[in-house]
C-alpha cells in the first residue's frame, strides 16, 4: 500500500497529456490553479439529465410544484458541505479516500473503499446507458443507423468520450468540464425556458404526500450530492496550499447548486404538464420539434460530463485499495468493467433494474460513511499527518488498533444500523418505516454517525493526530 511519489517533469499536470500522479502527494512545486476552477468542475459535471428525472419524481411522490421546488433548492445547498470537504485535498495533496484513513484506520478504510468504488462504477454505468440510449435515438432520427448496430455504435462513442478524457487525467478533466459546460449551459438553459412557462404552479398535489412523499423526495434529490462525498479532494489536491476554505467552498458549491437546482426545477415543471414515467420521452413531448435533436445531444453530453469525474475518481479508488497499478492502468480496468456493465444493462433489462435497486440500497452505508468523514475533518480542522496517511504499517499514526480506528468503526456501525432501520427501498424496508408513517430517514444516518463519532473521538484518550 505504499504510495509512490512522482516528482519528475513527466508528472506535471497538463492538458492532453497523461497524468502520472495518482494518490501520491502532489508536490508544492506542481500545485497550480485556483478555486474558480472548481465552479466549472461542479457546474459542468452536474449538468446531467438525472436531475430532471429526480425533479419529476418529487412530483410523482405527491408534492406540488412549489413543494418539490423547495426540496430541489434545499438539496442543492448540500454542495456547501461537498465543496468544503475539498479543503482536505489542498492540505494533504492527495485523494479523499486516502484522507479517510484518518477516520477509519488504514484497514478500516478498505471496506468503504470497495463500496465507494462499486458506487462510482455503478453510476458511471447508468450514465453511460442514458447517454447511449439518447445517441441511439439521435442516430435513428438522422436515418444513419437503427436497432442493434445503432446501439453498439452509440455505446462505443459514449464510452470513448468518457474514457479518453478520464485517461488524460486531472488537467484535461477540468478543461473538458469547463468547455462542455459552456455548451451544455446554453442548451439546458433553453430547455428550462421551454419547460418553465407551462408549469402548473397552482395545481394541488395529486395525493397528500405525507411523511413518505417528503422523505422519498429528499432521498432522491440528496442521493446525487451525497455520492460525491468520496471525491472532493480528488479535484482540489493540485491547488496551492494557500487556497482558502472560503473560496473553495463558495466556488464549488455555487457550481453544483446552480446546475442541479436549475435542472431539478426543469423536471418539476415538466412533471406538472405530462407523464414523466419515461422522462426522456415525456420531456420531448413538451419541446418544439426542431429542438428535440438538441435535447438528445444534451442528454448525451450531460451523461458524459458526469461519467468523466466518477470514472477518474474510480482509478484513484483502486490505488487506495492497495492495487499496485498506475492511475492510467486503473482507468483502463475501470473503463473495461464499465463497458461490460453497460452492455449488460443495455441488453438485459433485469440487470438495469437490479443495478438501480442495488445503488439505492448502498445509501445505507454511503450516508453514515460521509457523516464520519465530515465529522473527522471538522475535528481535525483539516490538519493531517501527511506521512501517516501513506503509511501502511503499525508505525503510521493512523494505524490505531490493528489498522482500525475504534471510534470511526463504531460510529459507522451506529449510522448503518439507524439507516437500515429507517430505509425504504425496493430491496429492503426497515422495521421503523411503518411506525414513522412511511418516512425514509436513511440520510439521517449521516447525522447519527457524525454525532456518534464526535462524542467518541472527543472522549478518546489518544488524539495525537489531531491538530492543536
């Protein structure tokens, strides 16, 4: 698990050159960029049709236009925490899932690392499928290809766009996200302009949402921001150490907030006008004919921008697990698995359903993990022993007891138990859901785990790795 350091000229972070750094600490001499770059990264990566679908689902759960919009806006504020977590990358020069060794211990960090990799690959597969289906329809509308050949070509193109950019690495990812954001912002802005005027803002809810409707709407809208928790430092580790917490937080949060809220509201508006069971088809019905090919291109582009950052982070994740591959080789492996998963999802309908249900269930672990990580970051005030983060043996400060941090593991378990008891998903319904009136409180597992960690950690006798 030793993290090799690359310090020669070849390791520099440049656009259209393969990045050779992985989870090894980025030397101060190679740090560059500013917090403004984070705006375009989070803005571009969240210009994805997923938020339109999520906004429509909030209405399907029984919320009115204004109620659903309130959920969308409140959920967008989560990017304040996601973006602030990036300060840990500035301080350490390494990836988020390396830094989380401080909270869970070197060995205790591994199970969550595996699950986070699975979640990242799962979401990359889903985004790839959405983009492929949009491009397939686009090719058919142009009369170029139909049926299986069209789907195969569409998949190849979607994977290639994602893979090449992620393979080049950090600088190219940021460059691509910025320029794709320029184009996508115009297109999705037009989409919002078409959908919003026809929204029925006065219609009462089709059903009384109750605790179940409200909680499900929040779970759906918050799932996307929460899925980014293992990533923020991956994209701030090249920033100079002097970059301030305030600038990191506001630029990144503004980017994620604007795009996710705008597209979420577009989905809410569409759902008050038509049946959004098939969100792509439903949205198309509300658009002028000439804009429909543009709309399909937007769906494809948004899928690619989101897949790029999840695929890139997955390569760092594999290194965190101790697999002795370069970042570039890890990208190839992750992309190959994404390709196989996408093939299965496109040609086996049951696989798509199973994958979606599996990902929704992982929030039981995902939310508590995020609660512990954020609590640990606050307690340490983002000050870590950089050497200990990269030490695999007992000599490291984050080895704790046989590689496990008792406070972190206990807090994580407490959060998981709470989340499991209050989860309402297709694969599992917790025993407390019915007594709570159908409310799904899974995401509060983050609060439970975070508070538990705070109490255990503050009371621990050995806190030598916390900054004074």
